[in-house]
C-alpha cells in the first residue's frame, strides 16, 4: 500500500504528491508534465530511455524524469522503493528530418496504456503489460514488449520528433519496472546506460536481465489477440 509523500525536493519541481489505497489509482488530478526539451549537451543517444517530460512516481511524489538525481527513491512494480544509481541524460538530434521513421517516438494518447495524459515513448523502450491474452498465450499475464510493437494499438502512433529530444536513462542496482504518468510500467535495465551514435546501432543494442522482452513477432501476435477482445484486454496494473 502506498502512502502519501510530500517532502522538500530542493530546487526541483514537484508535479504533485500521490497516494494509493489498496488497488486504487494514485494519479493526482493536478499533475501536469513538463514540456519536452533538451539539456544543451551534445553527444549520442541512449538506447531506449525515457522521454523528458514523463512523470515518474517517487517517494517525493511525481517528478519529471529529467529532474531525478542519483539517490532518489522511485516506486517500483516488484520491489517497493528503489534508489536510482545513476541518471544519464542524452540528446537525440533529428535535424533536417534525417532520423529514419523507424526511430521516431510513439505518441501514446491519454489512457491508452493507463496513462493519465498524452506521453511519448521511445521505440526501444520496453513497457510491461498485464493481459488475459498474455496469460492464455504464454502462461503469464505480465509481458514486456518494446514500444515499437504498440504502433496502431489504441491510437498509438509514431510522430516526427522535435529538432532535439532529450532522453533520460535511469540505472538501478537491479532491473526495475517503474510507474510513469499514472499506470504505465516502464522497464529500466540494470547496468550502465548503453549509448549509440547512429540510429542503426539501436538495432544492435540489448542486454540480459531479470526481465525479458517478447520478440517482435510474439509481441505483434499478442497485440492482435488483445485487439480481438474489443480493445479491453489490457488491465491497468493495480487498478
């Protein structure tokens, strides 16, 4: 059971405190994400990673992911509160439309995945879903898939990114799944963030951990099965 947390966040902006009673929702009506921006740094991008402006559930309440710092404790799906070991911020430059469409972020409409407001997901960012179809197909209602496989599901679509998109990678001691923008469950793999220089390198990236993503073909099979249940199969975890 979550409690209420309202403590000093230093010079960071607290979107809103939250509470969760039993399996109720804990998204506060007053929460608003910050706009997407960039930190002015150059360099490469991280594989996967969370788009700036996404709100993350922490012991302090909802914080924009780019405002998190090492040592902050984040609400996890499996392991209670877990401290962030490292926050890596990089910039995906997309000048003159040179970024191939396959690497555009996906816009997730409000409530499509349990999110309380529209949000962006990187195509290689893994999200955890709970589904009756997953249990029927794989014997486990909880499945991890890359966001790219969600294109076309519940209005989720790729959108041209801004000229510069700030990407935040959170590293924990162990693999974790965290809450974002309400009930969206985002996977954060353990280990140092993996940086790449070109879009092509994204397809070569990956890593082992306690959570495993479904291959793309199986992800698409699952989503077809979920759509076959009139779009009501995704269960908001904890709802």
